[in-house]
């Protein structure tokens, strides 16, 4: 028993003890919150690794046996296009002015340290809002001194412009966009179904091969770190940006010559069109439309009479492009950062704001300046884009987000289009999809469908139906009605029998190849057999002490897959003008051969790209294939168990010299 327990302790001591207890509780709470946040943030990164491992283990190889549309699996580094490819350096912007301000969530803050260093003075701001009734005008509010507490709210406006002076005579200016709805954040909806965010990052004029070739860091991060599905058979439905992206956002055809929508977008506002973001808005989503330089619906056109989405970066984009700071910056830059990065950073703030409010959002963005005219220039953005995706990923902003990176079509204006490979690339844009972990957990059937669809013919109408699935909360429901029975959600399996006609793609844009049976003694078959056997044995050299070489035993079947005549000629319409081009000189065919090999009577099916001099001169210039274009189509049992642990990718080719017991 404490002999002093009856003595009253001094008030100051009790107060210090209470303060210590309160302080300890606060520290414990902060640590717990930090631990929870860290766990949540890195859980999504770990999910990407698990997803990648799962995809690698279950990936289907090439076409299915009964598949009707056999599009080419293009080699991004094909010899016929290498002379047209370049690898420019990363885009770097000259230092124009100190970064006196920065934005977090929906506020602009003054960096007082930098301001003092450069003697910033007379800093002012004025809010701006989009003028109703036109897509081209902005309403400015009065100039005011920057708030004395050094933070400026953007809420209730489209954004703000800043100006000030520093040192003796230098001028500072900058523009920020608001990332909240004009009339405040939306209240939580009573909509009870699963509601992931939807983020679409569009890049103009890039094919899948183009991304692999010129956005290697971005492609690697998407496929190896975040994990997701990279669709091989994604094909455009029309010629240019407008009809292709309109199909994604409305489900309708709106081509230059024929349109399923009543208004003429060249002369009339398109507010009445059934854009998918309207459906998202009805169920409580905040919607965003952001373009690097507004153009999909307003290029040579009126665009929108009223603001189409809750957050609309049209005014921000126009002001940035018209600003004197933009004109004095390095090409493709605004102040010290690439213009595209300024847009991406604004989208990141939008995501962070809505993540903090736990309000779902639908965000559609489109970047085009670096990629529109050249296949290679987009590489200048690769480091920046990969870093941005990594940042939002590691911040946990993709944790509950259905994430798309996509394009409208491949490049239409580069010299690469003088080759057949380039013409295929033009017709086969990039599409990457990454569902949040909760979606795969709650709707397990969609994982199988996504994997099956990797090598099926897909298009922009399918993208639209996938977005409709989210609105309805009916993921992978095969029975739900489909708009015009044309597209099919990528969360449901696309039929093997699908043709271009089924999805309303004209023959000119159709990437399905024409198939003819070849005599087994044809020179194309002979060259293809040599290429396949050589490729297999080249791969087996990596385990030459374990595996026997293969040799041809018997040819079982051979077919030639060729581009249709309209793809070869490449005639097309662009804004009602017929563009006719000369037919490609080299003849490129894809030959599919089924063969039996020794040892072990292994049956392989491989696709080989054959290049011939011309239609008049059938001399074979090259015959190339790859490891991913060769499949083993009969069982190999225990014959390859010697490489199961060390060279698993060789199991389909290897017959062990000394099989393990």
C-alpha cells in the first residue's frame, strides 16, 4: 500500500499526467491511421503483382481453334517498319519562372519560401467560369490580392489565373483549374450497387505496337506493375478520332458520311447526344471531361452549348493555350512542365478530392499533341506518363478504380503507313483495362471473360457496353439487352464466330484476314516450317543440357492469311474527301502451319510472317516468327518435367534428355 496515497497530488502534476495520456492517445491514433493508410495503399500495389502472376499462369496463346476473325499479331519491331521508327529524348521544359504556387486538392497555396527568395510581390488572382451558351468564351471575375492566409479556394468556379512580379521587373503568371463541380460536391447517392470509379486516359493515334515501341516504360508499368488486360484484337470502327471516340461515349455511329445521330456536329451543338457520362451523373457520380487541347467535339465544330460534365477543363485548356506564358515556354510545355503533365496533374487532384469525399467519379481525358502526326514523338512523354501512373497507383488512387488507357486508332499521317504493317497498326489502337480488386472478387466470372477476349476481335462499341455494365451494376451479365446488338461488354465472352460485319466495321477497316489453304509443298510452307523449327531450337538453347533439339517429322496442314484488298490499297474518306494511296509494294502474308516433330511426336501450330518482293515477283525476302506465335497442341505429359522449375516457358517445346522420375 502506498503510504502517500491519501495525500492530494499537486494540480500541475495531475495536469501533466492528463496531458501525457492525451498525447499518448493522439500518437497511437495517428500511428494506427498511418498504418491503416499504408496497408491500404500498398495492398493495391500487391494486387497488381498477384494479377500479373495470375495472368501469366492462365494466359491463352494466340487464336482459338474455331475463331472466325484471325487478325495479325503484329511485331512492333518488324523489319519493314524499322526505318520509319525513331526514339526521341524525353520532353524537357526550359525553366521559365519560379514555382511560387502549387495546388493541392481544390486549393492553391503560396510557397512562402520561394516567394521570399525571389521577392515576389503584388500577387493577384481572378476566378473564371465558362460562359454559358458557347464552348468558346470565358467569364472573368475581378482581380483581387492573393489571400493573406496564403491559400486560395477554387470551389464554385472553373478555375483561377494568377499574376505577380518578382525580383525587380520579372512577371509571374499561372492558371489553375478547379476540380470540384461548380455547384458543390454531390451528396451520397442511395444507389446500392457496387460503384467503382472510372478513369479513361486516351492518347490520340497510338496502336498497341506503337505503345510497346515508343512508350516502353508506360507499357511495362501497366502490364508488369499495375497488372491488367492488354487487348490484341482491338480494332477501330471508323477512320478518325471523332467517330471512334463517339462510339465509346455514346454507342452510336457518327461517321463523316453516315451518322445515326440527328445533329450535324460540324454546325450544331451536341448537348442532346446520349453521352455515357449523363448516365453516370444520374447515379451520383461526379463527371469530368479533360482534353490536352479541346478537340474531339469542338474541332471545326461548336461543341457544347452548356457545360457537359460536372468538371469541364475546356476553359482551362483554352486559356492555357492562349496564355502568353504558353507562347514563351518550350514547345509542348506550359511554364516548367509539359502541357500534358499539367493536365494529368489536374486529373490527379480531381481523383484525390473525390477519394477524400468517397464520391465515385467518371473521368474521360484525351492527349493528342505529341502523337497525332508522328508515331515516334509520343516517346518524349513516356517518362512523364509512366511516373504519373506510378504516382497515382502508389497513392492508392486506383484502389477502387476501373482504369483504362486507350486510343482512337493508330497513326494515320506517318510514313509508316506506306507499309502493310503500318496500315494494320492504323486500324488497331491500344486498349488496356485494369479492374479494381474488389470487382474481380465480387464478380469472379469477368476474369475468365477478359482473358478469353484478349485474342478476340473487339472494338469501340465493346468499350461502350463495358461502361454500361458499370452504370447498371450488372458485371458480366450475358442476358442484358445490348444497344443495337452490336457491342458486347468486355466483361462477357466475345463469340469466336464474331466478324467485322457483326460489329458494323466496314471491309476497308476490317483487320480479319482472308484465309486460303496452301499445298503442303508450297514454297511459303517450306520457309514457314524452317522458321518454326529454327525458332523452337533457338529457344531450347537456353536449356541445351536438358532438352533435345526438335526436327520436322510431318507437315499436317497449312493456310495463308492475307490482308483484304481494301487494306492493301488503303483508300479512305477524310472529311468527305477520298484519299487514295498507292498499293504497298511488298506482299506480306501470315502463314499458319501445323506440323509434327521429333522427338515425342510433338504437334505444333505456328504463325509465320512471310514477306515477298511484290505481287509480280514472289521472291521470299524473309520468314519470321516468335515464341509467342507457336503453340503446342498435343499433351506433353511428363516429357518436359526437367525444365518445370527452371525454364517453365520451355515446357511446350522441351523433351528431356533424361526425364526426371
